């Protein structure tokens, strides 16, 4: 499966905002965007031109893709699906992205970043409703119970993550269960509950051209 394998911090610098792609490092003074708050590359420190309408739309799309760790083809499929649903397309798009299993694992606190959550899911450490699921893009539904699998709970990695999860602020559409190292999807999120710095209407405008 195709995925971005380059430097994660370079993506944050390109967007000019913290995307929290490196987990705990993003909260320390080692975060490159705090030390080099300009775009990467030879001309990164040069005078920035004012972005055109298309440029603004493109940057929002790139930002959303990078936040959720998707490449263009997969992200566009989510847009097509969102456009076919009832309601506001931009909001539908973000709700679909939030419903991915790797994102839910991250939101529940059992990974320090979406990238780490994706890796843990791929390695088969999580179960949905008692069945192992190793597909990061698996769409959760209201009522689904996500748990760390029994054989993974005693590992040093998950003991460490369980301690971190206890301090995690979980969104209201999820319910955390620290005892079972998991949680329940109470319902799908509303736009107000999705705390990502994305202006989704610009993405819709870009794809609608």
C-alpha cells in the first residue's frame, strides 16, 4: 500500500502549521516548525508570494491529506463518497476521515500520532467487536467496540500507551475504556467536534472545478 515515507516535519513546515505527525515530539522545543518557521527547500526563507484562490484551495487539501496520512487517490475517493451522501459535502468528508480505524485509535489515546496508530493497526494489535482488524481505513460505526487484542496488552509498548491514554482528552463521540484498553464509538462526530485546522469548503471548491 502506497504511503508517504519522507520526513514528517517537512510536511508541517510546508503547511506552516503543526500537523502533530510526530506525536510527543510536536509538543517539545525540538519541533522543527518552532525553530524553522518557514517552508522547506532552497527558497523557503524567501519572500512568500500571496497565494491565488487555487493556491489556497490546494493548500487546504494538502493539509487535510497530510493530517490523516493519505495520498491523493485515496483522499479523492473519500471526497467522491462524501459528495454522494446527504448533507454538506465538506463536513461529510471530515466525518468519513474521522471514522477511519487508525484515527479512532489515535483519538482514544492508544497511539501518539495517526502514523503510529496506522502501524499498530496494520500489525494486528486491535480488534473491532471482538474480531481482529488490520485495515487502517476500516470505517467504524456507532456501537463498535475497539480494543487492544488480548495478546498485545501485556507488551511494554501497550503498557506505556495505556498510561498515556489515561491523560488523553477523548472527544465526546467516543467513550474510553482504560480497563479493557479500548473504547466505544457512541456516534459519529459533528463538525464542531472535529478539531482539525482545515477549511473543508475550500477542498470542495477545488474538486468541484
